[in-house]
C-alpha cells in the first residue's frame, strides 16, 4: 500500500488530498458545519479617543466582572461554547 | 531530544533566516522606516502650537496607567507589520521547498544526515515562531526611534513629556501581544501553511498556480462527489473575521489556542504537512 | 571482503523512458569503483538510487541500510558530490562550513579549514561568486573532512579545466583514500580515472554490461592484434569488437580462453577506454 501511495508525486498528492477532503467532509457531516463568522469581542474597535476616561472606567468594570464570573462566559469568545449552543439549537430544530 | 539534535535544528532555522533575510528582516525594516518617515513628515506639516498641544496630550494620556492595559492601543501600528508578515509568509512557504529543487541544491541538502521531517518542521517552526521575532524586533526599533524623535520634538517645543516613559512601556508590552497574535494566527492558519508547503514540494513549475488552482478544484470536487460544501464553509469561517488575527488581551490567549476550531485546524494542517514531508523525497 | 553496496534488479522508469532496466551490482568495501557509461546510460540514476535521492524498484542495501527507508541515517556514513553547482549559491563559504559542522556528526572543521587554506577560496565570499573549479574544491574539502565509509561522486569534474581535474583526483587519492574507504565515481571521461580504479562497472541503456575487478580484467578481456592470415579464425572466436590498427586488425574478446587466442597474434589487456568503446559497439550491433 505504501509503495502505491509513494509511487510518484502525483499519487502522493491525490492520496493527501483525498485524506484532507475526507476528514473535512466527515467532520462537517458529524458536526453539521455551516458558515460561521467567529465573533471575538473587541472593545478596542469601539474606542472613542474623546471619551478616554469613560472607556477606561468601562474596561475596569468589565475586568472586575470577569474576575467575579470566570473568563469567557459572558463575552462568548469561546468557540466551543458557541458551538455547543448552536448544536443544541440545531438538534432542537431537527 | 539529545543536544546534537537541538544544535542540528538550530542550524536548520539559521539556514532559513539567512536564506530569506529579505523577507524576515528587510521587509519589516522597510515598513518601520516608512511609518517613521510618514509620521515625521506629518508632524512637520502640523502647526507648532497644535503640535505642542498634541504632544502634551499624548504625554499625559498614558501617565500612571498600567502598560499592559494600554498596550492594545499600539496594535493598530502592528497591522501593517502583520500584513507584511502574512504576505512574506506566503512567498516563503510557496517557494521554500520549490526553489532548492529548481536550482538543484536539494542534492546537497539531502546529502546531509537531516531527515525530510526535520527539514519541513524547521520551515514550519521558522514561520510560526522565528519570523515573528524579527518583526517584533523591527517594531521595537521603530518604537525606540519614535520615542527618541518624540522626545526631541517635545523638548524643542518646550513640552513636558512626563508620560512618555509610560507610553513607551505600553508600546513594549504591546510587542508581547503582537508576537502572540502572530503565533496564534499561525496556529489558526496551519492548514494554509500545510497547503502551501505541500504544493511547494509538489510542483515542478509555478507552485502558486498549482496551490490556487487545486484549491478551487477540490471545492468543486467535493460538491460534485458528495453534494456538500463543508470545505468552502470551513475556509470561509476561518478567513472571514479580521478580528481573529489580533489578540488585544492576554486573558484571551489560551482561549484562542485551546478551542475546537483551532485544534481541528492543527489536525488538518498536520495532514497537509505530512504530505509535504513525504513529497520531499521526490527531488526532481 | 564484505560488500558495501548490494543491488538486485533495480528498475526505474521516467514516463516511457527506462532509466534502469534490472541493474545488479555489488561493490566491495575499500574499492575505488568506476561506473562508466555514455550519456543517458543510467549512471546518475544508479548513484542517486544508492543514496536515496531517487526511488527505484528492486533490492538495495548500502552500508547495511535501505536508502529508500533510512536516507538521513545512511547519510551519516555516505558523502555525495554531484556535478559542479549543487552547493547553495546564496550561502557564504563560512556559513556553509558552519552548517555542515552543525548537522553532520562526523565533520572535522579543522581538517576542512586546513584543506581550504591550500586553495584561493575566501571564507566571506558567497558560493555564487566562486568559479566552478573553486566550488568543486570547496565541496571536496567539505567531503574529505567527514569521516564516512562511502564516497559517491557523480561526474565530479564535469566542466572543469585540466588543472582542477588533476588536482581533484590527486587530493582524492593522496589525502582521502586510505584503503578502507570506498569510492564510487561515475564518469564518461574514462581515460581520466582508469589508472585509479580497482573495480570496473560499465553501464549502458540501464543495464550493467561489465562488472569486474581491475585485477581480473586481463583474465576477462583480451585484445589481439591479428595477422592478416588469421582473421577468419579470429572472427570465428566471437570478438565483441574489431577495429583497424596500423594496417592490421585489433580484435577484442570477452571470456575467451587465452590459449585459443595466442595463436592469432599479439595479446594484450585492453585499456579501459578501448574496452568501453568495444562494449558500447557490441551493444549497438547486438
């Protein structure tokens, strides 16, 4: 089998691509993949230089909220959490 | 890993940097120089009174604030460097396993007791770990020169620059964010790294055309054979949001690495990199 | 004497072209073997197969390793010089030495520097700035500083002038070869190496057509300057090649008893070059 795969560069390329596509299709089928844009929240993109003090205060209050409730939950940055939520929704729809 | 293997791997990394010093050292140096020149030119266009007010405001802005809290403000300046790094990475990855076959120096490299796995891994390591170090060093040099120029401007305009040291510390702290942004992005884009290396090792001519052409074809192939578009959805999900490519807070670093999508991408990237390792045996 | 290379039924095709067509060869340890053949005969393919740079079908063992499975382990014991010009052009001489020192466990830097001190090669020059002869000198200096069992040279003096060529072989024999190391040289410039060799391999159209120790050559091949009245008898002995020589004819025989040939004329051992031509022409005429 190894001799056939490594016979020449073309057979090796085809096998690599087949494995690559196979893994992606299998994963997509199992997880029900859809196009999803990952929203990592970024407060610095909302920054207004004229309201620097207000921004600082809002960051300080957010940092203290995070330290009370644990990181990532409220901000929804964790892809795993988003996926778990969406999978529950999908199975609900199915 | 024994000491000799470490020395060997270091020699492989050194070889990559020496061969591509234009991409890893020259390119970010040019970007840094352009930013400095542009900033200095803009400063010279501004009215002296406004310049003095602006410098005073900047010096007070960062005064007494934690550098790590203020570091993210410098990420905007990182964007041109990150773009340059991505373009340089594509050029590097698509050429690195192709060029030495084209000029036949592969016969020398493979006459040394270095395995194809070591060779390919050294190239992955160069892009993921080593190249960003040089970019960060160039940004540091830019910040240092910028701070000196700012100080000179401030003194010549009679402005009290008490906070400039804090600003510089925040800039230095941002370098850590920039480095980890590059690292996390490289792990996120490991499938792309693997894809480019695979076609760099495969193609006898025009590796970039091969990489792009086959990429489009496999999408059609999946649709034709399976009637699905998981590949296209996957690629689109990974490429869509520019926010994915920058880290603004240290707290999010581990989440960005240890999540399902990044880890699955590392698995897929590993498949393609393995293909590149085996492909390297074809030296013609 | 043990064999450092053992190959059976090596086959390699490039598309429709057959580069190796069932090559069998055995190279004894400590030999200086010449792999001689015309252009396109399969010399380079054979040598690349021996060091794992080319995948072939068949059985292959070099210093006890299968080059297809353990190339990087094999290369701790084997050095290779191809045609001039495979050294990476962008490296400086000093950087190249640093690299080899770091990656090869058997490289002796002091030896390399000593060899290079006898040349005009500056250490801060890039390889692309060196002449062809200097590049060969540099590569040879590196290779001679590595303690290995087998040295494989594929047309190492191609394109070099006579001074560099002579110096190359002088260094190889005087400074490197110690009777224990094995050297395999491929070339189509037969005259240059025939006095160096202890083992002779002719290859043509992907097949080995002669495999003999030089010490046994006189028993295997004989050249006879045949008198005019004995030519019919000489033809009947099945010569592999006949050529005109000073009004007489010179017949080359392979594996024919000397007692049978003595009556035909003056016997001598053919030169490697003459034997090479004879074997090629035998092959051409079937």
